[in-house]
C-alpha cells in the first residue's frame, strides 16, 4: 500500500496546493471559477475527445462491467435515499444526499489519476463509468428534484434532462470522439498535437481547481457529512466490487478500474447542483471536504487491494 500511496501523493499534493492558494486568498473564488471553467470546457474535453477518438465502442462498452457498476451504484444510492427518508428528509434532500453517496469525482480526479496509475487500458472503463454517472444518475437527480417540486412527471422535466446532457461538454466530447473513431476519420498530426497539449493541462488544472474550490467549503453538519463520506469511500467501492467480482463477474482488470473509480471522493459538481437547486449546499460542501481529505488514504488502500 505504501508504494501506491506514494504514487497517489503527488495528485493529492496538487489538491493541497490549490487548497492553500484558495485558503490564503492568493487564488480568489472568482479565479477558481474561471480555472474550473477552463478545465471543464477546454482541457478535460480535449483529453476525453482524444481518448475517445482512439477507442472504439467495443473498447469502452462492456455489458457486464456496466451492470456491475450500475448495480453497486444504484445499491448505495438506494441506501442513502432510504436513510434520508428514515430521518424524515424531503425527496429533494434525499436525492442530493444519495448523489453525494454514489457519485465520485471521476471527471476531474478519476480520468487523469487512474489513467496514470492503472495504465492507458483503464481509459475505456473510466469513460464508461463517467458516462453512466452523467447520463443515468445526474439525470435521476434532476428527475427526482424537478418531479417532487412539480408534483408530477412531465415532458418539461425530460426536456430539462435532455438539454442538460446536450450541454455537458464531457458527454459531447466523448460522443464526438467516438464518432471520429467509428467513421475511421484521420486526426491530422497538428490537431492531435493541439489536443494533446491542451489535454495535458487537465490534470494539474483539475487537481488545483479541486483544492482551490475546497477552500471555500465549510464543514458543517459533520455527522451527516461523515455518513455520506462513509457511503462514498467505503460502501460504494465495496458494493461495486461485489457486483464486478460476484454478481456480474467481469475482466479482473476492468473490475479493478471500476472499484478504484467507485472509491473516489464526492464529485464537485454535486455542490454545483445543490447550489443551483438550493438544496442543502452546506451538507454537500462538508461531504466533499471530508471525503476528499479522507480519500488520501482510502483511495490508496482500495487501489492496493484491487491490484492484489
């Protein structure tokens, strides 16, 4: 585990550097927002497009892996929902807590870190997991929140979900990359070099942005945030492991990638959604802060276990 910890340490050191810059106000919240926007719309999109353009659908889609990850993620999502309802929380709050428990920082942390730690062969499974998170569970949150507020399902809700997917640069870049690959279109050398240079900015930019954004997060409602962090860092990878190794046994390497991805801390975009809908942003903020801090140890432990 020590060897894995030392390999992951530089990634978390970059997060710590960003946190220090944000905490000392050397990097303002406005600067963090613009850096995040650059990474989200440009650097990470270039990386995902380049990865996808060099892969085929067969390299990415694995029915058993998708079933295992869906099963494990839906299970922990259901547990978090059930506990929230048991505490007499509204459907909106229950949905945002379930999102904290089940959705990891696959885009900003998982793509750059796991591709380097587990090898380029991990890119296909990571893209599949990212697509499931964005298409299935982010859409589910919008449906639960909007549906509970309107009191019914409507075409407008489905339209909101569809537009959200069409406007998500990660989804768009993956689809465009796969289209280029599927049509066997050549990527000119200068274009590929441009995408490579821009995509290389995603790793340091994303990690620094994670840290700087954490500087503005508060650690309130620690009991609930601790429970949600436990769900994300322990229950989620354990349930995905059960799906990938027991119920839907798949290729051991792909299973290891899925479990490692499930061990990632709460995604930053959950806070954006919480703020957008006005649902318990402090609770989400604390969950992101605590899970990210603890993941320095837990992610290393999980990756060490699955590699064995």
